[in-house]
C-alpha cells in the first residue's frame, strides 16, 4: 500500500490500528469502533497492510505523516483525542495503552 495516496481517514485508520494492537489484542469493541468510524473496508485493508510492518516501520509512518493529515498542535490534540476514544471503546484504558499513547505523543 502506497502512503502517497492516503487521505486523513487512511492515516487515522493506520494510527488507530497501531494503537489497538499495542496490547497484542484487537478487541471486538475496538474493531467495531474503527469500522463504524472509518468504514469496514478501510479497516480491513489497513489491517492487512499494518500487519506486514514492524513496529519501527509503523512508528516511522506515523511520525512522517502526522503533520500532513493532522497539522499543528490542534491537529495533534485531535489525533490524541481519537486515540483515547479508541482506547476506551472496550471499557478499559490499560496501562500499556497509556504508555504507548505517551510514546506516540512524544514522536508525533
């Protein structure tokens, strides 16, 4: 998948899937949240793409593309809010998810 042709929903789908896999468990609640927010086809295709990448490659894409789709401080805070909403979809915002979110905020 070529990131050149991504739009903001593709990028958001990528970031949310990265986050959802943070605890090595993609819950049905998280999957439903993403599919209802971004469309099931996008989530399925992005999941296939993200599973081919290492964590390092995923983080590189997240860092490189954030300003394009979520520019500035407001964009970053909007993206963080989206991530937090996902983390709460399954009723549990785990310590691991909090730690991953903190690391994401630092690289974005």
